[in-house]
C-alpha cells in the first residue's frame, strides 16, 4: 500500500512539474538583468544589477516590472511579476561611470552630471558655452561643483584652467551686479514717485549687498543697496 501511495505521489509531482513547465518558466538572474538594463537605458540611469545569472526565482509568464525600492534611490530596485504583482524581489545595483571613449567603468560610482572645462581657459577670460561640457562624475568629484553650464557662462576665470577640469567656485570670479567704476542708476523714493540719478560705483557687490557710490551730479559719496544689475537704492538721501 505504501509502495502504491509513493508511486502515485511521484506521478502527481511529475504531472504538476510538467504543467508548470508548459505554462511558466523559472526566472533567473540573467533574465532580470536584461529587463532591468533595458529599463535603465530608457531612463538614462547608469546602473547595473548585482545578481548571479544562474540564481533562480519563481516562475512568471507575465511582464516583469522594474522600479526603485525607495523613491529616487536606484541603489536597490524592485522586480515584480505581473500587475497586480504575483511576487517581487529586491535587487542591489551599482553605479558606473563612462570613460572618455564612452566605455563603461564600474570602478567609480556615479552620482550626477557636473560642469567640466572643455578646453584650456586662461585667467581673466569670460567663459563661454563652448568652453564647458557636462560629464558624469563620481560623488567625490561632485562636491562644490556646478550642475548647470548656464551658472558658469559669463563669469571670468580666476586662474588658468586646463581642459577636463571640474569647475568649482574658487576657479571663477563672483558674478557681481555692480562692479567698481561702473556707471550706475541711483533710484530713490517710493513706487509712485521716484528720483533717478546717475552715479559711479566705488565698490562692487551682488544684489542685496551694500556698496559705496558717488552721485555724478553732486560728487557726494554715500552707501546704497544693490537692487538689480547696475541699479542701487540709497540708504541716505542722494541730495
């Protein structure tokens, strides 16, 4: 009796296995890598999945979905079978950089694109868009760097810079709204009634800074607040 029961149990397991094989197949690490890499390519994400190609997961005859396990954090992703999901697994990932030839380098983790010099820039030169380029950089290089080219364009180089250098604040001069010796507009009064006079900046400053100016009509010197490009508002009367 036990022998017959054993045979029946074996036959049932074989039949169940054949049914699963006919309708669904096991998912392996290699399958999840293919799905994840396609998703990363579409999203422009420079990551790779850290999983063995031979690792087996549950069968899935439906679409496999990829999403970050935590919002905006691609260090761990979630791979799920179907919608609504039948099962899901968490997979660790690793970021990589691209070399100058476009090849992948998995040794350096990528964080963000930052502004680099595109060629040699001499001291005192007003930086133009063609002088700059955005490149992927590892987290150690991105601290204090600029994320947008427009934040650097128009600034003067504070020192000589060679090509392929990460631009940071100490490389460029501050972008002042008023520079020393600039001819400026001195605007005083209320919005309904204002008095405008020409002046000369005797110091430099950004918007909101206090600078020393001279009224060109009276030659009187006084302090004023920078309100806009080449415009100031006096702290004292300009008369």
